[in-house]
C-alpha cells in the first residue's frame, strides 16, 4: 500500500504505508537515536508529532517486553527508511508493524528519511500530514492549516490520581505525560509515588504531604500548560520541586521566565550538556522543541546549572533560595545514555530516600537481568 | 585544561612493519597524531622502522627516525633529542611495549620524559590478565569466571562449581596447543589431563566459555578532566570465538535494544574511568543473547584497528582527539573538524550501516589452514557503507577483491549440502558464502542459526539476497525487479550473470529505467548539523543526492583497496601524495577507496572522498556523477590499473595510456616491443596447454619459471626443474584456459636489480638502482634490497638506465614505472615493466629525497621533467646505504611454508640506513625482528646444491666463535671442510632430533635452504615451521643467510651506530663523502 507524507510547504515524500491505514496530522520532527524506537514511540512527549527516525533500519528487535514508556504509542505517525521484515530478540513480544496497527497508527517506510531530516534542519520543524489515502497534496495542506490547537497534555496525562506504594519517602508526580522509567526509578528505590493529573490544585497536592513534587515530561508548548504552571507557582517554596523536560519549562514559567520554540528541537541520545557546577560534560537523552529564554531568567534568583554544549541553550536550573531543581533533558532515560542518573539520585536523597550505588550489577545479579 | 606547560618536544613511537594484526591503521593514527601535535605548536620526534608509511615522511614530523623499534635505539634517540613527552598509545602494541620497556629500564625517568596520555599503571592494569580481572571485579563488571589449576582434582572442583562448557588452555604451549572446549565431563577430564601433560609447568587455565555469545565493542574516549564519550558501538556478526580482526563487523549495533546498548555503553565508560584511561580505548564485551547477561572480554588501552574502523565509520577523528587529550586538552576544547562548529565532546549519530569485511591471504597460501578462530589471519580489511545491511554486505564483498561480485562462490555451488554443513561448523573465510548457498538450497534460517550462532537478523538479510536471486531467475522478471535488486546491493555483474545477459546490456537496461545511485554523507551527526568535510557513500534506496558536484575542474584518483600480500600500504602512500600534489596544482581532487585503515580515507586527505568498492561499476557511477577531467590510475596498485580500460570508456585516463598499460601486461605484445627496442629478456613463451608448455620448456631449457598470465604478487608462480614437475604444475596448480594461458620463461639464477623511474615520455629520472640480496627466483617483494646497488659495474648501470629510458620512450610512459632486471653473465635482461607506482616508491623517496610521486603527478598533468627543473638519468648515489628488509607474519599463518620463492609471502618491510653497508644491513635485520646474537649455536641444514655456500657460512660463523650444529648431510660437508660440528638427528632418526633442538631454544639461528623441485620435503618444512612457531629466525635463501651472517659478524665487531634522522640524511651523506675522500 502506497503512503505519503505531505509537509505544510507542499513537499511530498512517498513510501509504503504500514500500521493502520488512514490520515493523520502533526508536527514533523526527527530523532537521531540509533536504538530506542520503541521507547520513542511510547514516550507521551511525542504526542501530536509525526516522528521520523534518522537511523535507517527500524523494527529490528520488534516490540520488547518492559521497554515501553507508557501503555500505548502517542505519536501521530512514524516515518522510517526501512522497516525490518524479520525482527528477532529474546524479549520480543510482537512486531512493530502489528503494534502500530493495533494502536491505530499509520507509518511509512521506504522514505528517504535523510532528505526529510535535511529539509527539517534547513526549514525548521514543519507540520505535515501522513496518509495512506488518495487525497491530493493541496487538499491535505489545506486541511493542515485548519488543524486547531489541541490540549496535548490532557490527551496523555492521567485523568485521576494513582499510586505505587513503597516504604520510602512520598513523591507526587504531576503527570504532564510522564514516562514509565521515571516512575520505575523512584518506585525501584522504595518511594511511594502518587501520580496526579496536571490540573490537580496545589492544596490537594500539599494535603498528600509529599516529600517532594516532580513535574514530569510531556508534549507540546509549555506556555499552554496553564493549570500546571499555576499549580507550580503555588507550590514554590512549600515543598521540594523537581522538573524534567516540560516540567522544567513549566517550573521556569512559574518562576517568571519565558520559553521559545527551537528551530528543529533536540531529539536524540547524543546531546552534550555541561554541568556548570562541576564543569563535567555528559551525554544526555533529549526530546524537546521548546527551551527557556536565558535572558528571561535575570533577576529571578535562579542559577543556570546546565547548558547545551552545542547551542548553549538552558538545560538545567536551580533556585538560589528555594528547593527547586530542573533539567531540560531526561536523566531517567529510556531511550538514551544514562550518564546523569546521579542527578535523579540526588533528588531522591534530598527526599530522604536511599541513593543507589553507582555500579553495574554484580555477576550473579546480571543473571537475573532478563525482563528486569 | 589547556596544553600542558613545559611541553615543547614530543616523541611519538610508530608501530613498525605491517604484520597480520598490526597493519596500516597505525599509519593513519600516527599521521593524525603527529599533525595534531604540531597544530599545538609542539616539535615532534618520530621513531618508526616502516618506510612505506605517510607518517615517516619528512613533512609529518620534525625529526623522523627510520630505525629499529628497540630499547637501545629508542634510548639513544631520547638521549640525543631530549623530548619532554612520549606518546606511545598510537603505535599499536609495538609502541606500547617499547614505552613499557623504556619505563622499566629507567630511561624515561633518567631523561625526565613523561609518558603522555594513559599512565603506565593504567596500561598495566588493562593488559595484565590478573590485574585486569581484579580491577573489573572491584568495579563490579563481570569477567568470564576462570581459574588456574595444577591438578585434575582442582579442575574438577572448579567445573563442578561453575558448570560446563569450559575452555581449557594449557600454559606455555604455543598457539594454545592441547587446549580445547569441553562440553561434557568426559571431554573435560580428557582435555585437562592432556593439557597438564603438555604444559611444561603442568598448569592449565580454565575459563567459562562464552562461545556463541554476541561480541560487541565500544570505542570510547576519556580526557584528563574525566569527561568520557562512546564514539561508536560495533557488533561482530560472527559470535565470540572468531578473532574480532577476522570477524565481519557492523556499526552501529543492529540487534540490540536501547536498554542493552545503554547498559554496555555505561559499562564501557565506567571501565575506562576505573582504569584511568586518558585518550582512546576499545572495550570488548560478550553478550548472552538469551539472557542479556554480559561480561568484559578485553580492553585495549590505546588506539587500535577497531578505533581506525570506528573513526572512518563515524567520521570522528579518534587518533587526533586522543593525541590532543594526551597533551592536556579537554574534549570540550577540541573542535569536531567534520562539522567545524560542534565540539569533540559528543557522540556521533550514524544514519547508515557500516560493514567491515576482512581480507584474508588464503588465495596466496593454498596450503594454509583457513579456518578462523582466536588467532587473527586477515592481512587487511574493507569498509562498505549503505543505508541497508544487504547493500553494505554486497558492497563489502565486491570491495574485498577476491573475485566474487556478489554473495556467490562457484566452488561452493558444486559441493553437496552435507559438506557445506560441515564447513559451517568450523567456520572459515567463506562462511557468508556457505550460508548463502545453504539458504539457496532451501535450508531454514533457524537451522543455520543453531549451528553458527549468527544472529537471525543477519541471516535473514542474506536470505533476502538469495530470495531475490530466485525471483530474478524467473523468466521476464528482471526489468521489474531491477530497482529492488539494486536496493539490495546487487552489482550489475552479478545481476547480469543471474539473468544470463552481458553486463553492458544490463547496464543499458538499468540506465533506461533511470536507476542510478545517489550519494549520501558521512557527517557524524545524522544530518542534524551542516558538515564541512564530509565523505560520501552510494545508495539506491533514496532519492536525494547530496554529492552535488562543484563547478571546479576535478580529477578522480583511484585508491588501492584492502591491504593484502603483494599490494600493501605502499600504494596508499603513493595515492595520498598524488592527491596532495593534485590539490597543490589547483585541481579539486576526488579520492575513491574502501580501506578504513589508511591515510587516503582520512576525512581531510582529499577534497572529496567516496567510500566505494573499486569495481568498474562503482567507479563508473562516480564518474557519471562527477564528470572529472581525468582519472589517475597509476598510484592505486594493480587494483586501479586493472580498472584502466573500463575507466577509459567513460573518462580520460591521465598519464601513461591504456594502450601502453596493455602492452606492458600482455606477454606477446611486450615481447614484440622488447624486440623492437632491442632489449633482451629471458626466452620463453605462452602456453595454452600442457603440450605447448613442455615444448617451450624444451626449447628454452630448464629450469623454467611458470605462472598464469595477469597475476598479482606472483600468485601461483613456480620454478620448475623437469618435465614431471611441469606436468604436475599444469595439471594441478592452475586452471589453464584460452583467456588465461600460462607463461613459461627460462629462469636465470642471476642477480636481480630493480629501478623505479619517473618518465615524461622523453626521458627518465631514476632516483637509484636497487640490487636484491637474493638471486632471481625469490619474489622482489620478499627480497632484501640494497640502495644504491653495491656490486654493479658502471657499464651495467648504464645499460640498466638505457633500457629503462628505451622502455619509457617506447611505451610513452608519463608518470611512474618500475622495471625489474636480471643480470646473468654480465648480460642485462628485462624481466618485467610495471607502468605504475610500486612497492619501493616510498622507500626510494625517503632514501634519495627525490619526490617521485609529486613529480609524476605534475607530469601526468602535462609537465615535463625539464619544465619541472628535474634532472634526468640516474641520480648520483648518496654516501648513505639503505636496506629494505621484508617482514613476514609466519606465526599467524599456520601450516604455511616459510621458504622463499617466486610467490610473495611478506606482509611488510623495514628499513636500515647507515653510511656503512654492513651496518645498514644489521639495522635492517634488527628492525625486521631478526636478532643478531653475538654468540650461540647456529643450525645448518642446506640442500646439496647449497653445500658450498653452507661451508663458507659455517667457516665464517665458526671463526667468529659460533657453535655449529647441522643435520647429517650438511654436517658431513662441514666436517669435510675441517669444521667442528655437532650432528643432530633428522626426524626419522628418532628423538632428540632437529625439531627438539629448535623447540628447546638450543639454537639462535636456523639456516635451511630449499631442496629443488616439488618433492615433498617433510623435514625441511617441519624445520621451518618449528622455527617460525618458536620464534627462531630461519633463513631459507643462501643469499639471505650470507647477508645475515655478514651482519652478525659486523655487529660483533662494532657497537650499534647512532641513529640518523631522515632530515639528516643529506648532511650525513655529504659529511661522510668529504671525510672519506
């Protein structure tokens, strides 16, 4: 079955359609990770986007047990160079194409994804339509311009609170589209984790008596997350706050900063970030299209703790007086390099939890690795 | 951190001659290192004995010492040069070992030399088995469980504790003799008992077997500030058990999930932090595909073959960055030269599949054991890039130049299935072809996987190729399948063969359908940023072409492909210089090559690099796109020369014409030319069958030299002494056909002489005449060459130059040429003329200072020797004598006869230079690893015809105080000459026999000359093999032996002469001449 990706400027990329036939609209972005397509697809932050993977072979290990970052894929569409027709892996529970079909998502293969990436690099992120139908390109472009704004956070976040019990400190996670790895991390280290909807008022959160509140990652423009920004503003100074990705931007906005849209975003697992406190550089997993305006932080009593080595964008903040720390990137990984786990550990310790040893598993422990 | 203070002069140690396991990758690394140091304003002193390298060029370092890589020599250099720092992690294991020796001997401390980069303690921790194991255990990284045991009962205890299978390795037996893999307890007891008996110290190492696990490598980098990055993850298609140098490798990993990938990456970075590495490092893991469990196999605390591959695979200049780190810079302070904007502190993102395919020497060593295991056997490798696995695999196979134009070997098609299964069980170099053949016969992927443990992902890829073949064979299917077939990487030649068409027809069909490749960039960042010095690869599975030709006039230079015996790094040297000269001449220079180890494929060596197979089709596609004003073929060895006639159909071949190339290679045409030019050559003829061969032999008289036409490196070349042997040769050694006749020539046992010349069609410039130590019959590549010629009377020299000039005019040679002569009874005969760069060009360039390749390049572009202000004729010889000594890789090639003959066997070369010929010879031998002991026992076992020489050598050795030992016949002749000799028993005379005295280290040198004819000489072969395996120098030509004896006697009489730097050659030569006269 033929399929097409039509960009808002009328450019058409043809390919073979797989997954569920139909038409979908979204923001077209590229991710440069060489592994981790399953994690990308299931990361709620990609909601509303048509994702192209720059790595040309996708689907080699199928869908593996335990690797998904949420209960379903949230991308609007997927565009790849080659879908692996014969996936195999010991933890594999299904094929990528079947998985997408099952979740009603259309994908394309056989696309010159490098040409598409170059296009996005030069022109910046664009909106696009992915279709398996015959509608003419102009028609799709017209429809694209009629797409109204949608509340992406509401689409991905939980509608009601849920909790994982542990013996350690209590962490409340404001779900803007949280990845399971984040919950897994704190849960693995014995925290009680309560995940609340993004619209939860601050007093309700404080009533839960948390040791800290984490604003999670999530999709879309941070400036649209009005409820969460309001909640964050009220929580400032009342409990320990930590923000990741969209959560970082929401906290920055709550503290009075501004955000802007990057030309084509940061999406991949090879972004070097300098920790200005130690001067160390670490590779980070990133997935964001917006960033905090550096100048807007002046006079807010906030220190920039991390910056991107390539374009000097703000990658982490720390309030000078209040217990507020944020990271633009993903220390919880899945996908991406796990160089910054110590920052999660530091937050955990500040909550009163047991920081994990920074060591690889011992030999017998490695035996128990399968499926985690 | 900025450049460290107080550092002004740095000594760099190279890796010496090319041997199996240590090849051209260290030329690339060393060259990058020297340049990186000089960029920082540092003065560089280089020690490397390999003249064939770019790194030993006078322009690369401030002082270049082409001297033996030995403690005494290095100490002398340090004393003379007083560097503040030593960089030893870019010269392979040889460089590292020398640094360790220098440190242990206290030399570094004495002269205040700091070891730059990774500390000695870290190196030792990484290299010492026990220290490494302890460090890994401390850091919580699993290593294969192992134990050292001295008794069977201990072994059984261990086995009960950890379970089977276990690998058993007896201590101190060569090549792991007597070891093995035990899967059952019966096997285990048997192997351990045998191992304990065979081990001289009754000790065996038991190790948990990780056979069949995936082998994954990470190239990682750490700076002194503690920042670390993983440059590239590589996956060996071959599971654990086959040396990574012999494995087919892909990058990035293709069968790992992100979780596995990140877990191993983290472990690799933790490990280099634990070890305290500063610079590049390679970490190898075994990963159990069933459980995800891993263990650390090995760490190389230095730049390695894998890092050269990783560097070319990602575009990240590992050697350059490692060097900058060693002198104190942080990763963040180094820019990524490919993007020009981002810093070196990042991890490359790849958006293609890289596949490395080794090049094995089994085509030359028909008797060699070609099965692959833990001992590396490949001499070189190729790298292919495509957007699919199948495309990369098929490109790599074409690039390897083994005659296969796809995943198909005719010889396998005729074998029955059960023998193919068997062959797969003990894998050899043909395993990918065997798998394809089995799939063609309908065998299942999972069946094959169960046997060879190659991940199903790769097997499925091969199956897609064979399934496409099956579809293509259906009548009328071809036109519709052309695009999908090209997307799977099929070559036009293979498609034509499958479809039963000729290649031109198929090509027309393809062009009519508009199916042409597009080219994509290697840019380190998957197109996320703009790249300034990218390189390109082709793909059919894309639409957008990124290699948009510039408007400038451009020249395409064809490289020489993989390093193999007969075509080594010397041709890369010439290619690189040709590119540089063309760029200096204001032309845009495009390089086409596929060897990841070399300088020519470095990101900034040319204006534009195409990483492509060197086949007619792939070259043609680049020509059609770039439309160069001309193509240069004479620097890329026989690989490029063989493409000349195809290239000529689409573009202008610059320099010597294709017609002349053809004359020089076609026996009949060349004979006619020589007759016309009145140049004698040994009589002979061309035979299309055995009767004709016998007739020629009878006409010219025995012995005769026989070989197939159109060969490289003397493949299948033999000297034949009688009818019987000739008959045998014609019957078994070659496949004679109308297209491939056999050449039969009279064999003159004379002095062999060789010249390289620069010609402009009118005149020639000959930098020097090289005289071979060995008489004709030993391949020129395996001969010791002395420069200038040591024993040629002036009239003979004049004749040689005259013949060279006549040939250059007769063939209208424009550029380089190499002519080989034999001198018999004061008569000069021409053996052959190669109208291209040769093996000796870098050697000669360094020794004489004549810039041969730059001159040739200018001539190719239209200049003349006169217009370039170059002299003509023979350059007056310098007072310095240079000796080129071949180096072999016998230890790696089991079951190969080490005897020298007309087939080339050496893998590399070294140089010895001094004003005194004997000293130069001694330096050459020492650099080649032939120790010249001052005392000890020399074992002689020479053929009857060499008995007189044997006696002469015996007398000289005895006179110098050496003890003589000989086998019966040789002993008798020595005794007859009045020399005391100890007779040692031959093999059939019972133990202790001749092999025992070699194996037990009783002799310091073996002289064993070859018996004539093809009668299987079991004793001689075993003597030579035993010497090779126990590392005792064994000389098989009486001439080499005489030279070695001369060098030994010289060495006894005098201490080692001081090292001379390349930059001092002229001054030293002049000084010597003025004092001498």
